[in-house]
C-alpha cells in the first residue's frame, strides 16, 4: 500500500513540474488555400505590374520579370515544413537551429540543385520568409512593399528584378497559423528556385 505521504509528495512534484514547465506550442495550422492565393497574386503582379503600381509602391521603371511562376509540389512541401518548423521551434531565420539553410532542405526533398549551391550547409539562394501576417497574400504584399526587408531583397526575389532572380521559375509557398506558444502568430515561407544556372 502506498503511504499518504508518498502520494502527497508525488502530487506536489507533479504540480511543481506543471506549474513551471513551458506550455507546448499549439499545432500549426496549414493554410494551403492562402498559399495558392499568394502564388496567384505574384503571377498577376509579374504579368501586369502597372495594375499594382500604387498599392505595392512599384515604380514603372522597375525591371520586373514577366516570366510566370510554376507551382512546384516539392518546393511547396519544403516551404510548409520550413514554416511549421519555425513555428514549432519558435525561431525566425533562414537557417534552422541545426545550422541548415533552405538549399539543404530543398535538395534533401529531391529537388535537384547545382552542387555548388550545397557547399555551405546554411546556404540560401531561394527563400523569402515573413511572420505575423494575417494572410499569405498580406505577407507577399508586405515583402514587395519592402517593410521589414532591408535592401528590398524580398521584392527582388519575388518579382525577379535582377538576372539571378529573374531566372528562377519554380515556386512553392507554405503559410501556417499558430494560435499560441510561439513568438509569432503566423509564418510564411516562399521558395522560388530552379535546378541549375
């Protein structure tokens, strides 16, 4: 028979552990419909930047590529996993806590990359990320406008505004919402890539 003192000690230990342990983050909710809406917006902006000139602060002289983006299921899967990982492990960075960057994750998923792009395990040639946007579309708009994007790096990437970014054509987007337990309430990952230079 277990003594009342032992039961009390066990209950006290359980209470102490539960009172001081951090709550587990809520399971991230994937919004694939929102991701596809963001994909459609990017293609519309690329095809007709003039229609979005005022809303997205686009200068008519900006060299925006007209090359349409193609949805890629492998990149979309990697982007979702990247967004989920940031939410679950509560970080916001192109490099995960294990030191691996987007190029590594893309290659590991089976999307073939030029071996030169895999020499550094933290390499990123293809990813734009955002956090705390109410929708994936809102996140894309914020990245294009340039808020929280030093040097307009996201804008160049999403709209293919230089030789490198203009040569990328496969895309996958992951957008997740996190009700609680993480620094941000949403995470957005956009991968625009190609197989070789």
